[in-house]
C-alpha cells in the first residue's frame, strides 16, 4: 500500500501527493549584495495582533467572502476587495516594513508610516525570486493589502467601541518605462493602526527561515506558536482551537492530517511539533534556537515594581490578578526584545490598561 504525503511545493491549503527532498524552500540569496546589507541585517518582526488572529487568507485562490473571528467576547471581521483577501504571502510586505521601522527605532532614527521600498531589496529580504513575474506579484499583493478592510470591537467595562481600518492606506508604484515594465520601487503608507502597533513595540521577532516555509498553513502555525509559546519550554492547544486560530477553511479531519505532516517533517523554525491523537492536543516544544535578540530580557526589567503600582493596577484592570498581569508584561517585554523602559512602573500600568481594554474582565 502506498501512503500519500503532501506536496510541500504547493502553496495551496489542499491535499497533494509528492514528497520533496527538503520541506523548506532553498535560501535563494545566501550571500546578500553589499548595497542591501542594511536590509539583510534587519531582524524579522511581525505584529502580535497579526500573529494572534487570522487576518490573512491561506488559499491560493482569491478569497472574496467576508470572514469573522470571535474569541472571548471580542470579534474581528475582515472584508476583502473584489481582488480578494490579502494572503499570508502578501503579508511579507508588511513584515518587511515592520522590520525596517523597528531597526530604525532601535537606532534612535525618526520613522514615518510612509515607507519607500526598493522592490529588489524586498524580494531578496523575503527569499523570493527576482524574475519579472515576482515583481508583478508584488503589485498584485499591494492591491489586495490596500483593499482589505478590518472591523473590530474594543470592549472597555460596559462600553464597546467599533473601529474600521485597513492594513495599508495607500500604495504607489514606480515602473521602468518600456516593454519590461519592471517595478523599481513602491511607496506604502501604513495604516494608523499598524503604525501605532509598531511604535508601541507590539511586535515579535521571527526566525529567518519563516520565509522558507513552503505552505501557508506552516507559516500560520509557526506564527501562532511564536505568539503563544514564545520562549516557554512548551505550549499545548487543542486541534479545534488551533484550526480556529489559523483561519484555515479546511475541515477538521483534513487539518489533523496537516498537523501530522508537520510532526512527520518536524521542520518548523524554533519549535518542534507533536500530536496526541487520544486527547486531540498539539504540543509545541521550544528548540532553544531563538536568537538572543528574540528572548533576552534586559536586566533592568527584573527591577521590583512599587507596591503602590499594584494597587493602581486594580483600578485600571479590575478583576485581573496583578501578579498574573506582571508575568504577562515581563514575558511580553522579553518576547519583543524590547529595551528596558525608563519608568517600569509607568510602563507596566500602561500595559495593564491596554490589556484590560482589549480583553475586559476575566
């Protein structure tokens, strides 16, 4: 009897048969050109919200249906344009922008929501090819990113706020004149929501091999593991919950097969995956491969907080255990690779206030 295995060369969220020699894409640019050295050295960063919730399509075909995701009283509704919902590969453009802005913030340089991108730099950074079709794909990705709209509620106490925004506000493209028509550069204006999240350091570091993952579901599962497992030893989640978090349109039975494939190949960056059929649970084990920038917590963050700060926390985040919130805050600082704040007590209070605004009472 012949056992079918998935074709990891197919980016679609679907079943196929051939098994490649290597489950990871090749590193297309192992030796980066000197003139893009600053891009190659930028640490991959992604928004926590993008890793937590299923904003992006995992399908190879255009997805034009409105999708809605609900969890713990909060909901997100994503409305695509006629060109389709932004895909997880379109997201590469945002990861590039976020990484570059965070690198400048770390160096104390001024930043702006308007980002000019040398398209070849972007293709190399995201481990893509540099043929004409790859430049054309970027233009299509920008159109989907600009057309995708997000609506969400933010609950605070007995009030609910409703917001609608885009992933990017505008995009302009400069093309080479002539038959080639190749993109020279593009300029993207990030939405206020995205730019504010970057300036608030609501980002996490990604492994460089993220761009070598062949299938959309692999990228999405890695993002979820990076967000929830972080630098912990392990993290467990039920298969139905994981399916919900991925945003995959596959039936539960097919999704279990995908998880078994991840276990068999064991090629996710930073985390090893195991599956317990009896309990229908997936366990992510930390490989200990994250860079020091991703996991190192500045010594100053171990400074004890003022007891009066904990009393104030009960006012800004009623119902939550203050020591649990302190652990959440320190873990968030550690995962983000952030510098120690000048005023830890003030920073902790601000974190608790935002935490409560997003989640409400426990």
